[in-house]
C-alpha cells in the first residue's frame, strides 16, 4: 500500500494546482488536506430541547458477526486515520519534511503589529486568515504570539459572544499543535532500534474485510498517530469548496433554485403528455421504486446544453431559470415517451444518453471532448452535491441503486452548507429544523465544548438519522435507522464490500468501539473505485463530502430498511401496472407499498436484535483516548 506520509507536505502546498490539473482526484483531495477526524462522534439523543438530551444506549453487536473493512484501490493514495479532533486530539506530529525550526534572519525587519481582535467577527476573520497561511507554511513557534493574542481576545468575550465564534475549534487545534511542537523540540527523537517484527499495515491482508473482533482492528488503529500541520476546521465547511471546484474545473455554476427548475421541467413534461406516476398518487409526492418515470439522464441533458453554448462561443456556463426553455426541449428529445405495445398504460421514458446525441448529430471526435468533460465522474458528483437534485444523484450513483437510497443521499446533500456540527445534536424534524443556528448549550458530556454555548446543529449520527427520516418523509424511520452510532451499527446488516451500495453506512471503527465511533453515508465512487462518503464532521464544522478511506472510514454496514432487489422488482411491477390507468380510491395501492416494505424490513431487523449479547467494551488501542457517552 502506498504510504503518503513522505509526500503529504507537497500535497498540502500544491492542493490548488492538484485539483485543477486532475479533476478525478477532487473528492479525495477535499478530504486529504485535513487530518482524519471524527472518531468519537456518537452522542446522546437530542430530539427535544437542546438542554435536555436523551442518551444513546450502548449496544454490543453479535459476537463473530463479520463486517467488511473498506480497502483503498490498489495504487491509490491513502492516509491512515489518526483519530478524532472532537472532543480532543491525541498527540500532534508535524508533517515529515517540513522544517519546523524558524530560520534566523540576518537582518530582521520589524513586522507591523496586527491590531488585536475585539469582536467575535474579528476573531473569526483572524482565525480563518491564520488557517489559510498555516495551510501553506505549516505551523511553527512563530505563530505562538498570534494564537495567544486570539485566545486572550476570546476569553474576555461574553458567553453569547463566544457562541458567535463558529470556527473556535481552529484555535483549539492550533494550541494543541503548538504544545506538541514545543514538546517535540524539547525532547530529541531517539533512533528506533531494528525490530524483527514487521509493522502491521492498514490492510488486514484479507481483501480488506474484517469483522471488527478478529484482531485486525488493532492493526488498523495501533501505531503512532500522525497529524499534519494543516489542522484547519472550516476550510471546506459549507458549499464553497464544491462550488469553487465546479467553477474552476468545469466553468460551471448553478443558481440556488436550479433543482426546482429541473422539477418543473419534469412536471410540465408529464402534464403535457398526460402522464402520471406512482408518486403523483401519494399525498407527500415522494418518489419510490414504484415510479416508472424516474429521469436518469439529467447529466447528459446538461452536457448537451453546455456543448451548444460552447459552440456559440461561451466559455463559462451558468444554469438557472433562464435556461429552462432550451433544457425542456433537450429533455423532451432525450426522454421520449415509450408505451408498452401490449399495454399502453405501461409507460416509461426512452432514457437516451450522450452516444445517441453524438450519432444523431454526427459530432466529430474533437468536438466530443466538451461532452465527455461534463460526463466525468467528478462532474456528476459535484452537480449532485451542490444542487441536491435527485436527477443528478440518480446518475451519480448508478442505475442499479433504488430510489429509496437516492432519496436518502439527496437529503444528506441538502444539508451541505446548511447546518453546523453540534456535539450531541439530533433532529427528527421533517425539513429544516428551526433550532439550527440558534444559540444552545452543549449538554452532552465528553467534549471540550460541553457546557459552552454553540450554534445548534447535528452530530454525525444525528445527521444520518435526519437524512433517513427525510429521505423517507417518515418520522417513524427513527426507530429503523437507530439513534447514535452504536444503535445504527446494530440495526444494520452484514454486507460485503463488493455488495455494498450508495446509501449504506460507513463507520470509522468496528464493534469494539461501542458508542465511540463516527458514521457517514456512502454516496458514490471515484473513477479509481474508492468510496465517497457524506458525513457531518466536527473538524470541518458541518456536512462535507469526500473520499471515505482518507476520512478514516473502514467498516461498511447495510441498513435493514432499504428494499431488497426482490422488493424493488415488486414495487416496479406494481407501479408499472397502476400508473397512467383510470384510478378509483379503491384501486390506488401504490402509496402503501413503501410502508409495507419498511414494516417488513424493520421487523426483520428488530427480530435479530434478540441475538445481541452484552459483552464488555474493551479499548485495544492505547494511543487513543476514549470518551464514552453515558448510557440510558
């Protein structure tokens, strides 16, 4: 396995050029510029008032149950996960290769003093500016004065004002890194003696699959954690990174309401052709696998529109409501209505793709490059992330992924840039929670932020629960997905890495971690075959998307509530039989199909819980300090 420790410095300082020159690596680069984080992220349930959380029970999975460990694609750049920065970080080691000793100047030139910050916003700005500088140079003792000054300014703020310093974790990270740097410079590093025992590698040697209890977990987690100097919390928080990547690499931008523009085009097309689908018969309008008119070629439609604009001399492309008419025309051409000859009520779309357009218009190989560019995997992922549109999500995850999984991923994307990280934060609200962004006390124990005021948001397991509830538009899904990482682990099933799909859950640690874990949702793959994950990250203060292995995720679990292949086939068959027919209230059964599937799958999951045993948790990793969430 390739080791990135020796090249990390170069990757940090040349991140911009790397992203621009190699679009396929953008999601890996997004995660890889940070230390791995979020190892101890599970907290008590917090569904009512922020000041009175409910605690997640500590459940131990069935002994011997096997769970796959994510392995990176051979030859891919990967970084082992050191640990979690919330609630506290273990030892911080500067990046190998970076000179951490300040170079004495022959003729020092006095630097004009920087005025000390006095307001919360000034502190936020100073921390962000310092983060950008240290990202390029690495942290040295020269920054100590500035960091002390910012800390002093922070401490004299009122509690209300402190809550407005949303990137406070940056300050904590820098202080930790400085302390470690001082200790390291004070104590010379001894030369290690040759050892006859080989150092355990990150891979378990069995194709990357491990049950989390066979001893392979220890190989993954032991050893000296390496923390790089770019300990920056907010650099990728929000949508800016993804929007900037689209603009820089693809010269593409979307209006905030573009997902609704796509929905309008689909709706008007159905109305024009007098079509209806299973979801049109549901009170909530939720699309499911029973729908037969799910659009799976939106990326092709966008690529064609951009190609036409490029042919007319455009160099940048903004997609908004002004593009609607032409997009609707392309949509109609690429999605002709197809009726079953034996039953004209069974209707689907033609689902044409780029090759159809190329052949029809006899586009030369040279001109095809612009079309190919906007069909790249990274472009599909970026379009899905920034718009949270199901049309883009379907194409980014692949045709064999059920609509139920697409719905969960789309809702997860909808929180990128919309909600911050909050230790112990939970929500079962359908839609945006009105509490998000309001000042609340962190009452869950086990964090440096416990007892302080913060902008209310979600933690990692709270984010997963919210995405599932909203993906299904059903608050009852809370019991199906579980509360907290331990519960979510145990309510999911064994799945091999080969059989895993977007929508499945990934964890940083195995069952021995109990509640001290971090969870995310698989949302696709890179061109090299590495999993992409969306998760709520403490170090990045919000929902972020990136390469799963570099973000520290190792274990895959498949939730019980998703429909099986057989159930999807049954839903598709029923939907095709009932859509576009003459309906009476007695005839409409499609709207209940999804609930039947949920009930059946939840029952299976709950019945398996009786097999669980109460095995004491053992921390096999002495290098990581474990913060145990209190049990119910």
